[in-house]
């Protein structure tokens, strides 16, 4: 057994869990399809956990986290652990694991929990439902069992739990809760379950526990901060407990920092990458007596750390606290496993990168440098200095043509004609019925499509053969949509592996990885491209596919592009210039594409910005600056076309209160919004804001395999018609049909069209 370290030393806040070769993804999908049993799934999971703990230890960490593994989502784990299982799942009579998956994915006639983005990342968590009736109890033993499991392998780990305050702040009131009920009001009761949990962990032998409270890097009221303090006074006051490490990430703790610094906990974790740095820690009462876990290695991006700068920060932190531990800024969940897995990546670019494994090594190196002096890590310091210098001077990082062109953009280039005029000229061209039906762009990615793409990538089929297969698919999708009776068609995006990666592969300034997978939700992974240099579009990207699709039908086919903000949000972006500057470069590349699509006869162009809300800064004081550059980037991307060309946009997720003005500012003619899983809760916000252009709230949830029926969609459409008149309302599913099968999509769209016919005026 490894010695129990008195201090935290070198650590990470969390680690990827999907598996270096996506082993968990495969096992989950096999299990859901009935190909492997629950026991087999749990064996794959245990194996991944064991490999992770061992690897983290071997890479030199002093304190290895546990319970960072999850079969689906850590927030769902936390909710299940404290017994927050809504009635509709509890009454299914399923075993623990099956109930858990029902909460994540739904079951026959039972809707799953809502899913939304984890802070400002592209990871999704399941939103617990808490009401006055929720009975909290210690309903499982996952953290304790995983602690024991690691200990049996000789590794004394630090169990990681979602903190009680953040768990409730991330929850939503259950349907039966009275108006005004807030989950956080039940914190004192929930804390008693954590009392039991900490007792059980101490009993099992855990010397440390990590409680994550990232909700406090956002705006929080004085009473929410007081509640946090009460929670840690209670937990810290226990006599039988592990040492408590409260972790924060994704920004500064702000007014919650003094509250935690004076609470009776042993360690506090701060994000020195996203936050304002070590200076925010000076003169905070109580901090000097704690172990400060300094998150100096960026847990969310893939660039090698500037070790000199990180060490300088650590030295500043050491002036503030007696004991300093070195960590990542957040869990490494948000980066891929290992740069060495990238055999096809340009060697020079590769030398600038650090994925999870490399970041763990950086943490260990920094801890050593802090402990033994810079002289002990000279070679590492020199090698990172060389990599940083090489990156700054490399070709493609700065492209003067791009910079010159951007410098010449005028504000007139961000304007289109007024909406009334646009609407009239578009209607003259399109002649659509009220409440037009459409989809958000993709159709199921069948195994045939994937096989064709793989064969093309591996050179087993040539470009002509690949194009022929994709065209056949497009034709199939067009014919299907005509048969279903949809009004505005799409080509189905068969040629796209991913809505961001596809453009990254065709634009200059990006590189793509072969195995750089990051978990998005459950078994879904994404492979974010690396935006390393100035961005431009060497040649048209989508025009041939779109015009082919349009040639097959008289109905309008929507061109389909990804917007600049989303391209940034779902890529690993360069960290050497402001995000707004990078956004404008991407916007110009998209603008070139919209102009070419219009020229080629495409009358509707959708520019997806599903990530607009996701990048919104966590503190409201920072919102305006972000919304200004992000809205401008969208306008730059979409204002190069004539008034008669209809611009659509699509946004995911339902918390629109805070970005409604920005959505208006985008100026799109039609905006589709994901809404089905939250049962149209967004529409009152939209109506109240005075939003006066076309809107298409998603009428069925595609994240779940469940097929909706006509009655159910009719109810949602009627609710939508209460808030938006039929001449501005569109009917569409939520986004992402590509993740479903035709057996699910066809009946669902049939039901949608039938429901529209019932309510269309
Ligand atoms: N056009 C994309 C699709 O339908 C949009 C996906 C998204 O918004 N996430 O797949
Ligand atoms: Zn979406």
C-alpha cells in the first residue's frame, strides 16, 4: 500500500473515464443493446478504474483521486447516491444500475432527466429534480466501494464527491414543487447525508475527501454563500471524518473565497488558469492555515504549460499559504488521454501539446520544482521554453492575408436589410405555409455511411466512389423527407463526421486528431479539432453537396453551416490571442461559404450556433463583453447574403433568459431552439422579450431513443402557439437526428407532421 500522504502534494482534480480506446463507450452501448450483461459492463468499468489509478500513481502524483469514474455522469451519480430518484423512475421496479440508466436515457413512456451543459464546457450533465418531497438518504456506496477497490490494489485514494451545495444549485425543482421552491433551501437536510457519507469514508480508511463546489465561481447570492458556509461548518465540525478538500474550478470564488477560507476544512482548491490568478488570494483571512491546491495546469485546453509562468504563480501562492499543493485547474475530463496516441499529427504541432497524461506529468514536475527548486527541473523548463518559442514562430500561426482582410472589415458589412423587407422578399421566393416543418440538419448516420467514410479515409475507396455513396444517401434522405411531407428539407449531413470537425478539416488554421476523444455525455464522445493558427477557407466546402441535394427536389433545401462561436467552443483554441479575434477569422471563412451557397442557388442557409449559451461567462459582469464579440462574429458570418436569402440559426438548450437579447441581436430570420426535454419552458421568456422573428422550438427530444406520439407533439405545439403566432412558428425536432436510427426518426417525424396538420391554421 502506498504511504498515506499527509499533504496533497501533486494531484489532479479528476481524470477522463471513457477509456483510452473508448472502452467504456463500447461497453455501455453493448450493454444497452443487450449484447453484454450488467456484470460484464461492471468488469470493464472496474478495469478502467484500476488502470487509471495505477497510471496516475506511476506518473508521479502524490494524491490519486477516486470516484471520478462514472457510468454516465457524476451529477447523476451524486443524485442517485443521496436518494434523489424521482418517483417516475423509482416505480419502474428496476435494479440500481437499470434505474440509473433510466434516469439518464428514459424508459418506455418515462422521460429521462433533463440534460444540460456543465458550466461553460461542452460536457453535459443530468439535471437532478429536487422537491419538498424528495427523501434524502444514503442510497448507495459508490464512493466507498471505489475507495476500497483501489485500496485492495494498494492505492490509497482521495474520493471525489460533488459538494452538497453545488449538487442542489445544479438541480431543478421537481414538477410537484410549489412555486418559489428552491432546491438549495434543502441544503441543511442534504448535508446530513454527507455527514453519513464522510463517516462511512472515514470508517473505510480514507484520509482525504474532495468536495467539488464549482457552482460558487458564478454569481451567488449572500444567502447561497451563507448556506455553503453552514454546510462546511457542519461537515468540518465532525470528529469522525477524512480531511476535507473543497475544490473550485472554472473561475474565481469571489465572495465565496473568504467564506471557505475561514471554514473548518483542511484544503481549498483554486483555478489559477480561468481565474484572475494568485493575487486574488492575498490577504484572505484563514487561507494561510490551509493547504492551497493551486490549479496551475490548464485542465481544459491542450497546450503545453508554460512551466516558468506556472512556477512563478506557485511561488506567489506559497507566500500566501503554508502548504501548497499543485494541481490541474479542473478535472482532466475535458481533454483527451494521450498525445502519444496521435500518430498522424504533424510532429511540430504535437510538440506543443499536452493531453491528460502529459498534464499529469507537468503537475508532478511542477510539484518537484516547487519543493526542490528550479534547478531540479532544468531539463523540463528548457524543453517547454523551446516548444513555446517554436510555436510562436511556426508558419500558419500568423497569416498576414487573414489579418489584413479582417482589418478592412467595416461595420456596414455586419448589417442586413430590415426584417420586414427581408421577410417579404423571402416569402415571395419560398412561399411556405404557416407553421412550416423542417429538421435541424442531420439524419441518422448509418453504419453504411460510417463504413464508407472509414473506407475513404483508409484509401480503400477513391473519392469518386465515396462521393457516389454520399450522393446516394442524400437522395434517400431527400426522398424520405418528401414522403414525410416536410416543407424545408436538408441534405442530412452524411459527409460530416462532426459539425465542427468537418469544417476544421477544410479550413486553414486547424489540425484534427485521430484519437483525441473527449466525453460529451454518457457514451457520446467528441474529437475537438485544434485551432492553432489564423483561419481561412481555401475553397468552398459544402456547396457541391447542397446543390446536389437541391437538384433533386422542388422544395427548398437548407444549406447547413456551423457558426463561428460553436466552432470555437467545440475546438481546442489557441491561447495566444483574444477569443474574439479568433472568432472574427472563423466568421469570415463562414461568410465566404454563405455567399457561395447563395450564388449556387441555395435560398435558405442555417448557421448553427448551439454553443452560444455555453461560452457565456459564468459571472454576469463578463456577459456584455462576450455577447458583443460573439454576436458580431455571427453577424459577420451571415450578413454577406441578399435580403431574399433566409438565414436560420439553431441554438441548443433552454436556459435562454440571459441570452435572449443576444439571440435577437444575431438577427437571424428563423431561430430553432432545443426545447422538448424542458417541455417548452423557454417560450414565455422568448415571448416576454419581444422577440419578433421566426422561431422553432424543438417538439421532440432526440437525446432519448423514445419515439413520441402525435398527441404528445400536438400538446407541445399548442403550448407553443400560445406564445408565438403561427406565421412565425416553425415545427422541428430538437437537434441531432444523426445520433438516432431510422426506426426511431421516421415514426417520430411522421408524428410531428401529423401533429402540425392538426393545429396548422
Ligand atoms: N445541424 C446539426 C444537426 O442537426 C446541429 C446539431 C446541434 O445543434 N448540436 O446535427
Ligand atoms: Zn442543438
